[in-house]
C-alpha cells in the first residue's frame, strides 16, 4: 500500500495526545505547532538537548509496531488498525503485568498510590 498523507480527525474523547514529527531526521515540532494547537493537541516540549520524551516515544512506538502492526498485519482497513491500537493501549495501561512494580498492572499501581495518599498518617 503506498504511503500518503491522510486527513484525520481527533476523537473528542481523547484527553491528551503527544505529537512528534520528523522530516529528514530533524524534529520539526516548531513548524507543526500551529497545526497542533488548531487540533487541540499539546506538543511535546522540553529543554534544549532534552531527549528523554523523544526516547520514550520512540521506545513505545517500536514496541507497538513489533507487537501489533508487524505481528498482526497485513491490515485491510485503517479502522482495523485503529481498533487494534485501542486494544493494545488498553492492555498496556490497564492489564499488562509490570515486574518492577510487583507484577501488577500500571493502573492498579496508580490506584494503590492514590489510595495510600488518602490514608491518615500513622503515629510511630
């Protein structure tokens, strides 16, 4: 399937989206800023030379492509890719077991964290 730019709409239920664009290996977020603002998307911004957010995005994108796009393709429709993406993001955030936090899903760890903040401090 030839690659081409497609016009897409952003679903109103999406709370936040991080956008990183590249042209010839250069980050072009400055040129994309007006379009991002028009679409209601917050650009990824950091200090000069800060590559942490880009490294995280590249890592997650690579994982997603390996686990979903390449493994489950070929894809017949954009809708099939979108649905598979939603399923994967839900699994990644809600059900995946993460060893560094005790083999529990990230959503459970977050709920535990906020529940602990609501607990009154115990006297020693």
